[in-house]
């Protein structure tokens, strides 16, 4: 058995085209373009790369962006003050704080400061509560992207056993919620879990978001399982790799996302979807 490689770039292209078409339609009706405000605090090289990719993706579909670049020495009060200013600005439809931020900046306090209506990362307690209640809202981009991948792959989640490795508010926790709402039986594991490899091997779908390079080996995977790798790491030679040991797992799985080119493009695509959603809600 050789796993089919899931092309996240191709699926993201379809999603972007749908967003672009909707924005174009709104523009013909005389509406202004959607506007995304990005906060970038400090000089993290990876964050600068990610922000650049998001800006490019927004431009591609017709979303206007502006990035507020604050020095690494910025205080929590300065970050919150800027967010409150953007919350009050009617021309700003969406706010995205690029994480991580310098250590003196609290991620929780920063997220709490964002208006839920403009929270395109879907991380505020309000939006996470909508997800908990299975109500429409702005859901975290990466797990939302994974759900789109599974839908596009025709995966029947109702009744399926799915293993989610990781419990972060960015991916693991909302991922487990979305899967449960779709009818899956979900095992959510983390650093304190026991028998993680044995439990993972029982699953028909395995979603890995641990931040641990090559944690998941072929012995962890049930033959024919679908494997979604959310992790991303840069090796000393510059090569990007994931939380899954791709070379050993691919011959066992039936389908697998590569790193790069799997989940990453869909994360950005779902950011565009959330931006459009925040914009359209203001038009009602």
C-alpha cells in the first residue's frame, strides 16, 4: 500500500477562487473591499514570512490588508490599545494578531481584547463557545481547513474513530469539537496521555498537531488510515518536515498530507473565508 498524497495547494486554490468570486460580486454591487488588520510584534523571522504569505493571499482574492509592526519591546498595554482602536474602526472588518508574540505579551490577554466580530482566528472565548455549542461562527483556521480537506477527500466521519494528537486552543481542542459535531468518535491525546501509540493505531483518521518532529511512526498507524499532519519544522538543511515521519507512515496509510503543501495552504484559505464572513456580517 502506498498512500495517496493529499494536495492542500489544489484544494486551497478552489477555496480562494470561491472567496475571490464572492468579493468580486460584492464589488459589482458597489461595496468596498474587505479589510484585514494584522498585528506583528517583534522580529520573529518565521512570523514575518507567515504575514507575508497572508498578505499575498489576501491581495489575490481582493481583501485589503495593512500590517501594524510594533517593536519587540512593546508592552501589553500598547498592544491592547492598538487592538481597541482597531475594534472601534468601522473600516476594519477583521483583526489578526500574528502569534507567537514576545514573552512579555500575554496571548490570552491579546486574544481577549479582540472583538469577536473581528476575530478571524476564531480564538476568542465567544467564538470558541459558538463552536462548543455547534453554532455558526468563525472557527479556528487550521482545524477548519482540516475539516475541508476531509470533506474534499470524501471521508465519512459519522461513526468513524478519529485520533487527535494535541490539545491546543489553536488546533487540537477545536479540532476534536468539530469532529465530534460531525459524528466522529474522537480520542484526543496529549503529553500526559497513556498508551498513545496503541490508541492512535486504532483510529481510521489520525490528525497530528503536537509540535514534536516526526513523533508519529508507522507503528502508530492502522493500515489504510488517513493521516493529517498539522506540524511544521525546519531541519538544519532548511527542509520543512512535520510531526509525522512521512517516509515510514506513507507506505502504511491510505492517504496523507505532505509538509509542506498539505494543511498549511488550507489554513490560509480558511483565514480568507473568515475575513469574508466578518465582512459580510457587517453588511447585513
